[in-house]
C-alpha cells in the first residue's frame, strides 16, 4: 500500500515496493483482494484517530490503527474480513466524509498491522480503545484519551440539537430512534426557539453524547432536509414533568401526559415511508444487523449493535444482566400475553409474560437469559405495534411472579416456560443465525 513502503517494519506479510513497481502502480492501481487492513486516503489535517476509527465501528470491532499524518493517510485493521468487506461495500457508493471532506477507502496489500508504535503513528491506541469501548458499552476507558489531544472533551451528557430545513416531520420518537444507536437516551425535550426546531437530549454517559455528536453532526435525517446541528448543552441534567410528544423521561413510565396534550397517534401518523434517506441501506454479512427501529425510510446509516456485541454490554436502567423486560406504550385493547410471547419469542425463549392489571399498556416479559433480553431490546424497541411505538428496556424486577391462588388476574399473567414453540432450546439451532429486525417480508418454514 502506498505511503508506507519506506517504513515496512510497521507491517507484516509484505516487502517494500521497488521504484519500478511504484512507477507502474502510480495512477494505475490494481484492486487488492479483501483484507482486514483498509487503506484510507485524503484525510484532512486535524482529523483525530478516534474519528478515523469511528468509520469502522458500525461494521465491527477495530483492532489496530496506523495514522500517517504527513501524508493524509491511515491504515485501519478490522477484527474480521467480513467486517472489512462490509465497510468497503458500504462506503464505495456512499463516500464517507471527515471534517466535511471526502475520504477514500480500499483494501490494503497488508494482511495485518503490527502493534509496535512508530514515531509517526501519533499514538492512536487510546482513541482506538475509547471508540471500541463506546461501541461495545464498556465506558471505563477514559484517562488514556489525553494523548489524543483532547479527544475526551470536558462536556456533559446533554446535547443541544437544532434541526434545519424541517420540510419533513421530526418527532420525539424519530430523535430517540436515531440517537439511541449511540447509547441509552435518558430524556428528550423538544421546543421551538428563534424560529428553529430544537431539542435537548440527555444520555446516560458523556462519552455516548460525544460519539453521537461526532457521528451525526451535519447529517440529514432525510435527503436534502432536516439537517442536524449538534452541540453540547451547558445543562447537566434535564427536568421532565410530562411524558408526551414534546418531552419524555425514558426512566419514568409513571409521569402524566399533561394538559392539552395532543395524542401520540396524531404526531406519529405521517407516512414516513414516502421519504428518501441520505444513506443507502446497509447490506452486510450475517451477524451484522441492519439499522434497527427506525420508521421505514428514516434510518440514519449503519450504526447498529451487532449480535456478537449485544450480550450484557448496553448501558440501560434496571438490573445489568437482567432477563426481564419492561415493555411500555402498548395498545391495551389489542395486546395479549400470547401475542407478546409470539413477538418476543422471535429473539429468544419467553418464559413468562405479565400485562399490568391497572396499566394495560405496560407489560413485563421474562426471557430465558440476559443475552436474549438484550436482543429483544435491540430489535423491538421503537417498533410500531398495533398503532403505537413500543418501548422496551430492562426491568428492575428479576423475575415475574405468578398470581397466587384466588388472586384476581383476568388471565394477564401467563407461564410459557414449557412451551413447545421455543426456538432456541437447542444451543446449535440455526435459529440463532436467522435473527433479523421486523420487516414486511416473512419467511415461512416447515411447510408440509
């Protein structure tokens, strides 16, 4: 790969190119075969290692980085060939931008990067560790970021979002679905100020806020409109009094709707499927989930949690590693325990379901383990069910108690622990490989 032939000691499985080979290849580069190492060109001055790493994170774990600052180039090593192929396939038709400048990605001749730190590498490893930590939910790595020259800014967890050119509807649920890809969103407040659509959004962790700003600032929700301008707010905590279509506290399901509140249905009835997005849909290999939980046509890029990274790593209120889900904003007139059993059973084995006796729009769903509970959250949170946008998170309860004998329950609590319809009882089941978000196309099997 160009740019490092004078320092081959940083690579393996390669020899320096001769001058004749350089002349032949100049301007006439033959395509390389797929490699875990990707060569990134035309990187603007001032781009940090963390920003380069962020290009690869949506497709899998980044295992190494080599920055060639004087040449405006970098080498990014992915954990697998599949991740590298997905990244190249995604960015080939949709050229990525860093600091508003296009950068170009191709396979490198090198099969891996060595970890020894050359003087021109500018110490990217702390940035690499941090970015991977954010992607996989381990937010303990912070102090090492100092060497990246301010990658860890002194900011809080509250973002101020201004949406420009609002020619298409932007609802609170749209913002939640977009920003929750970068960490757990605690609260959102929407308002109009200076004739602008604005919102304040609070994350559970400041690093989630930093990563969301770095990835989303300047992007459009829809093609040509609804441009996101994101900055850090001076507020450290948001106060939310009502859960409605203008404000929401996702940690408090008990808040009232407030007076004069428009119904949630009215604010969400716009046919989003007619809109076009600025990013093409992501078609990666098995194990890399496409964008989840967005209304059709409103998915913002490939930022997802892969199934391999899901177990027990997300920052969510409730008990870490819990297998009981709290599901809210359900349609009380249409929902049944059996319906929830079937729906959540696509992502794990459901043992028990309980619809709240006094609040029929809220239910508890007990999965077989924490991994399956997290998969259900990843794929079902934000999906529309019987006309309502469903919210799924971890519960503070570790188990669902069955009603005592004689206790009034009206069939709202059901035990399915011995159901013959469980898909994942066999550890080697192919069903584990066939987990996808809800779509308009169904796959039918076992047809006689």
